[in-house]
C-alpha cells in the first residue's frame, strides 16, 4: 500500500501514514497528494490489472487488488476516497479488534 502511494505521488508531494484505534477497530490510513483519479475510476481501482488512464507510474495494476484481498482475508474492510480538491487518494484499512 505504501509503495503504491509513493509510486503514484510525484516528486515534491507527500504521503502521510496514520494509525488509529476507534470503535473496536484498528485503522491504517495512507493519504497521498498525487494526481488522484477521475471520480468514475474510483470504483475500478481495486480491480485486478486496472490502471488509471492518466498515470505517472509504471506497474501491473495489481497493487490495490492485492491489498484488498489481504484485508478481506483478515476480516477487515477497505475504503478509498479522493483527496481534497481532487488531488491524491486516502486509503483506509480497518481491522476488527477482538477483546
């Protein structure tokens, strides 16, 4: 996930990683300030081999699909939102905490 964020964020921008505990869940939040996506591409971004149309990075289009699968295998959930003003992405991963 972090590699993906760095790869799709150009020089001079930043990637912020945050962890939280809320509502019996651990959360990992990775936000970048890169180019972002067109809103219609957001639903497709976790599909295997999907590549955004306007991309600065090379890759196979598997990164976020692998992340999604790993999260699902650990009974977690994944949310992806566009960054502020249409720049970058924020990916939130939630894992339930058993007490």
